[in-house]
C-alpha cells in the first residue's frame, strides 16, 4: 500500500474507533464486542508501517513492520531446583 492509502485508512479507522468508544461510554452494547480492541491494534500496525516507511522510504508488509518494532526478549532462565529435605518426627 502506498503512504497516502495508509494515511487515509488510518483516518477511517480512527473515526471507527471514536464511534466504538462512544458506544462503550454511553453503555450501549456494541454489535461486536472485540471490534474496539481490534481497531486499536490495526491503527498501531499502520502507524508502525508509516514510521518504518519514513525511515526506509519503503512500505513493508505489516508482519515485518511489527516484528522490527518489537525488541527481542529472551525468556528468563529458571533457577535449578533445590533438593528437598526429609521431615523427621
């Protein structure tokens, strides 16, 4: 997608987000309860793509853009198990 297309899609999604939030704030039941969260995620992906494309002047696929924005996190190593002591009576 071109940069202009991404910006127009971003504007549409932000309007959709505002509509969904107003439904939530007025205690009306939205038709799709997870839509607000999904719209927020898509907005974040598009903003990431725009930021990456600004740096590289190339728009990359969503998966690559999201992966590059997240730092690699190594899982913590578990401490070795301590031997159990037997209880004496």
